[in-house]
C-alpha cells in the first residue's frame, strides 16, 4: 500500500506491506520493489529495482515492511536540459 497518492520531486515514496511465513520452517524473504515508467517521454528499462529489504520470519509470523524511495531516484537525465527530470506519470 502506498502511504500517499501524489508526490512532489522533493518527497519520498513510502510503501507499506505485510509479509507472512506460511511455511513450516524459519525463513527469510527478500522483498523487492521494481518500478516501470509507463508512458515516459524517453526510452527506459522495463523494470528497475528501486528498493529491497531482507526479512527474517518465524513459522506463522507476519511482519510489516516499510520501504522508501526518494522521488529523485525515479528521475531520468534530460540531455537537453542538462538536468535530472521527474516525470508526471500515473501509478498503475
């Protein structure tokens, strides 16, 4: 779940999710967040890893995981402006 619906370029995208161990043994999970820039003005990679966290879970345990991505980490370099640009793109 996203903590906020709209962001400014100086903000940080905050994601909150729950991870559960439904198995019969102690386990670890690596939670990963991939970002796509659908409708971008420039060609960008299809999926780009932007955040991750390793979570250790006991049998039957559920943990809340919070991940943060500074919006500036979602920018691309615009050669014409000679600066990094954050595009306005709708989330899916």
